[in-house]
C-alpha cells in the first residue's frame, strides 16, 4: 500500500502475487478502498443534511484527484528552466505595470498645478482605467486602499471606492478544462453545465454560471479566471519588493505607513479569494451561526462534492439586489432595515465572524423579504484585544465619553507617532459631543450621520498618525457602508435601541 500509490496497479500486483483466487479478489477489493471511500459522503457522518447532500453522494473531486497521474520527478534542469521562465514572467509583468503607471506622476503634478476639476477628473479617470487594465490584484489593491481611511485622505478613498471589480468573461474552453481537472470526465452526471449555460456575473477573480445539479435544482458555479493565480503571484512579489525598497529610503519617512505589513495583510486577502474551498467553509460557518434566524437572514449553501480550489458550487438564491428596494414604500423598507443592521451587529459583537464585502450588490431580498448575503470570500475575525478595543470604543461613543475614547485609541494603538495625544483626544471628544447634540431630535439613522462621524475619526487618526489595526479599520468601513443603506431603508430606526443589547452583551 505504501509503495504503490496507483490503486489499479496495486490490484493487478495483488492478483498476480496471490495464488488463492478468493484471497486475491478480497485483497484487490481492499486496494480499491482509497478510491471508493472518498467518493461517497455519508449523511450521518456529516451532521445535519446540507444542499450538497442531495442525490448520489459521489465526490467527483476526490475521484478526479485519485485518477490524476502522479507528477514526473523534477530534475535540476527542469527546476532551473522553471525558475528562468518564472523570472521572465515577473519581468514582463513589471514592464507592463510600469508602462501603465508611468503617466500617473505627471498627471498628479498637473492636477495639483492646475486647480481645475476637468484636469483632476481626467487624472483620476486614467488612474482607475489603468488599475482596471492591470487586472485583479490592482483592482483589489485599490479597493483595499479605499478601506484604509486612517492611512489615506478621504478624497483619495472616495475615488477608489467607486472602482468596480468587473472583468471580461473567459471562454467556455477554460471552464470545461477546469471542470474536467476538478471533477473528472464524468462531472456532467452530477453537474449540468455546458457552453450554452448562462454566465450571470464575472468579477476580477472568477465568473459565475447558472447551472443545475442532477435533481434539477439550480446552482451557481463560480470558476476561477485563467492565469489569474500566476498573475496575482507575480504582482504580489513585485509589490513586496517595491514596498520593502520604499520602506528603506530614509528621506521618504515611510516607516509610519508600515507598507510591508500592509502588503502582507493584502496578500492574505487575495490568496484567500483564490481558494474556492475557503469561501465554501465561510458559507458553512455563516449558515450554522444564523440557522436560528433563517426566517429573516440566509446564505448560499455550498455543494462540497462539487467544490475544489478552482470551482465553487453553491445554491442559487433567487432575489433582487437590496438597492432595488430603496424606492419602495416606507413599510417595505422598514421590514428590511432591522434584520440588516442587527445581523451586522451580531457578526461584529456576538459571533466575531464578519462578512467584509457587504455592499448593496451582495445583499439580495427574496420574495418573502428574507435577506441573502452573497460572496463570503472575504471575512474578518477580530483578536480578543481588538474585539475588546472595538466594544470599548463603541461604548464610549454611545455614552458620550469622546475624550476617553480618544485617549483609549492612542494608548491602545500598536503603531502611532502622535505628537499631541491630548489634542487628539479633545478633537475626538468634540466630534462625539456633536453626535450627541442630536438627542433633541432623536438618535435615529435619519438624524445622526454615524458614517460621517466615523469618517471624521479616521481622518483625525490619519492626520495625527495613529494607525488603527486593519481588522478594526475594515469593521469601521463596513459600518459606514451599512449605515448608509440602513438610513435609506428606515431613517426612523433608533441606533441606540439596536446597538445597546450587543454592546452590553445582552443580545
């Protein structure tokens, strides 16, 4: 068993080596177990039944992996050639990046030298187009930078936040090749998808098909784009090199930005999105956490036997984007506001497992007004220290203790170069006091602009060089986005009434 990894060859050897025919057949059957056992999933061993357990539990990904020929041994010559080709690919990518980005310094100088909106708009139009053409890594890098308002000016973040992560559709030939590699030639017995299957979306990392499984149920099949992994790997190597070089130039005073650490944080986000199994695991976890709230909140359910590193199969959720309800009647909108806000508060303060891509396009509303959250590839879990800091910060804001909140932000920051901690705390206190002056009209989403408050806090952090932890910065940005959606849905919703049970741990 240890020497012969190919089960078919093992069966042949056993039949030849064993004179007793019955014994030979028993041993040959035993040799089949490494292939047969992963091919079937038993519901009793999997816990509660999932969507992935409908129909025959044939694990095509396990079968395809077992049948895949073992890779040929690598020789020194092959390794040297692989390194040379890899270096040439990175060099070629670097030349392309430089070609697209080289006009940006001149455009930036022109936009500052000529205070004209048309010049500024033209510079930003070129910058966003260049990011789009450079591919997923740069699009995601721009979107990630837009979340770090403690590092970059608000005007910069506002511009980058409008960059869309759409991409051209790839060919059916690539999809079919990945399906065969992932599930074997027999994948069509469980997954009905072909060249006529409609593509319902194409992001910068993958595109999504509307297919069916063997029992006729509709599923969404997400397939990684061709060459995207190699391109992102090259881009991350170049980003690591560039940020490390910039960090070592004393005249630039880049130490406070912690660029190498920021790139590593970004690399983790990108690499997680390149493994569809990670998103499937996230969907499973969200499904378990919100099972008791399934009447108002739901998540797609993955089909694990039809999911690999490059392909994700999940239930297709019927619904309309929540943005289509912004113009509905007040009653309809009010029904959606409470579960939206309470779900996010529960993610942050109760479950500590946060969906980090909750823009309106990723929130569907079903016919029975249930919210469905899509695209769970990017999630966030706060450390115990970060969770304590965030809870204490929110409590201080809610209890009108802005000065104490400012002192706490500086004292607990892992990286800060604040020359005036007292002035920082006083300014935070002023912002929070302005927030509480709205008590006379009620602390509703319509009366108070918590997004504006948090944006001003982040701007103060940037100007006073107080660096927030990336996880906390992401939570703050998600709060800003969802607060805007919540205000559109129900401006009369009381923010205190919704938040206090979670802040006090009584939700």
